[in-house]
C-alpha cells in the first residue's frame, strides 16, 4: 500500500487557509478520496489543551521560549498519535498549519532563529515532512480587513500588522529553499486560488 499524502496549508492569519482547506476536503469527499484533517496546535486531547493556553489572551506573560515549546509539544503529540499512523495506512492528511508556522512566527518574526526552530521541528515530528505545502501569500492589510469582518482577534492576531508582515517575509524566505512549498497569490477569488491548488495536488496523486 502506498503512503498517504501529507498536505499542509500555511500563511498569515486571515490569508484564507481554512477556506481553501474546506474546498479541498469537499473535493476529496466527492471523489471518495480518504483523508483526515488535523489542526495545529491541537487535534489531540493533549494538543487541544495546549491550544487553549496558547490562544488565551490572558496569558500575555508567556515567554517566547515557553510559547515555542508548547507549540512543539502539541506537534510531537499529534505527529505520533495521529499523522504518522494515518500516512502509514495510506490515508491522506490535510493540516491547517504545521511546522512552517513555527519557522515563520517564532524563528523569523519572534527572532528566535532558524537553528533553534529547525532543530525542534525535526525532533517534534521525527522528520515527518509534508509532501506539499500550500503557502497562501497576501499582504497583511488585506488579510486584516477580511479578519475584522469576523469579530474579535485572538492573542496572536492582536499583535498587529508589522508583526504579520514579518511573518509573511519569514514564510517567503523559507519558501526559497523548500521545493515542497508552493507560493500562491491569495489576493484572488477563492475559486481561482483553489484551481491552482487542485492542479498541484492532482499532479501528485495521479
Ligand atoms: N479569496 C478570498 N477572497 C476574499 N475573502 C476571502 C478569501 N478567502 C477567504 N476569505 C474570507 O476571509 C476570511 C478569512 O479566511 P479564512 O478563515 O479562510 O482564513 P484563515 O487563513 O483560515 O484565517 P485564520 O488564520 O484566522 O484561521 C473569511 O471571512 C473568509 O470568508
Ligand atoms: Mg483558519
């Protein structure tokens, strides 16, 4: 049996990850292609508890190192408990954020450095690499406008436009050296973006 495809969606807050992921799920479901969806951080009993701590605005005294290690703890749990077993059974895994988020947010925007985040990412995932990563690239103002239509910002979203711009730059820098990361212009209609995603993924599964 061949292994499942490991597909991840990345990009700044409000870039359209969930929208595109839902379109892919719909198409997989229609075509009877087996998949599971996992959410980072979270997706396991332990991980969901960690997610609550990370997104709670009351936890603004959290240090950067504590935040980084919590993300990696949730990732270690979901990789071993959910992602690796699914891929080995031939089930595709669709993930809303994975370790590239840590590289972009903690490694670049929080200036903790790629040496540290690369090392922790590899250890937490036991070197489980996505087969393809869809990076939805958009300017933070456009993403912010979309987001504000949805109500309150969470702790990370509340950090502001300059921060989102630093995250965006981090993602783009990372994409330069990773063939698996596909940079998509996310300032288009959902349908236009999805057409590109469909073509990239069907190239891999056929
Ligand atoms: N291509 C698009 N054009 C216009 N609006 C869009 C597009 N894609 C998504 N939106 C809208 O923008 C908002 C953010 O989209 P979405 O929730 O998919 O982003 P996200 O990356 O998952 O955000 P978050 O990081 O907060 O989870 C939603 O209100 C969504 O309906
Ligand atoms: Mg989302």
